[in-house]
C-alpha cells in the first residue's frame, strides 16, 4: 500500500479554506487507497484530515511519541498507532515509512517536520517527493524565502526542484503519485 505522510497544523487556522483543502485531500487519499501517515493529533487540520480519510473508508497510521503523552490527545479513530520514544524518533520513523510527503498549513511543528524531510532530501538520505499545499497562498512566503536563499547562493537551484507548491489538493496528490511512478 502506498503511504503518504502529511504534516499539518494542530490548529485549524483562521480561513475555512484550510479545513476544506484538508478534507478534500483526505477524501482523495482514501479514494486512491493511499495510507495516511501522520502525528495523530486530535485537533486542528491534523484531525480534519485524518477524519476525512477515515470517513471515506481510508487507512490512517498515527506515529505518536511517548514524550507527548498527556500533552497532546491522539485521534481515537485512527486505524493504527505506532508509539516511538521521542519527537525526533517520530520524524525518522515517518520518513522511513512514507513514500512521499505533503505539507499543509500549520505552525512551528509543521515547519520542523517539513524542513527535516527537505534537508534529508537535500543531503540525499531519501529521494521521496515533497509537496506543499499552498492553500490561500500560505506557503508563498516560504517559497520566496527559499528562492532568496538560491539567489544569495545558500541553496543550489537543483535543491529547489526537490519540493513543489500547489494550491489544489487533488492535483498535488496526483503530482506526487506521478513522481513516484517515474
């Protein structure tokens, strides 16, 4: 079974379009029989996405760090829970199990997870696709920052090709699947 890791916010954000995009992505994952791998949180876009997958008959694997016990509730509906010792272990485990990565709007945790898999791709640790769902132009400032890093010679142009940005959840998922089939 194909598995896609999705990093997203524990908040829903202010704009309802974030939740709408998460639900659309969740339904598309389930329809295509792609397993969602996530942190398993019971709030925000994390919950919206996982619930959409589950409501559509899909499969959700939550990778939960022991050190978060009591600090963050786990979505009780997930198909499977895998416990790891630390947040660092969660990032490594998700990277190992996922065939690709999608990033939805979120906060510092989402940014940490995104930059972890991006830097690992840049170093050649993995060659898995990474895509950011640019709902409501949320990631446009990140794209501008990364392009500035290229123009200032801190990132090579070829490393920008390791990630993609798209504002359509279905197209983004289709692009990821296409890149996995190449």
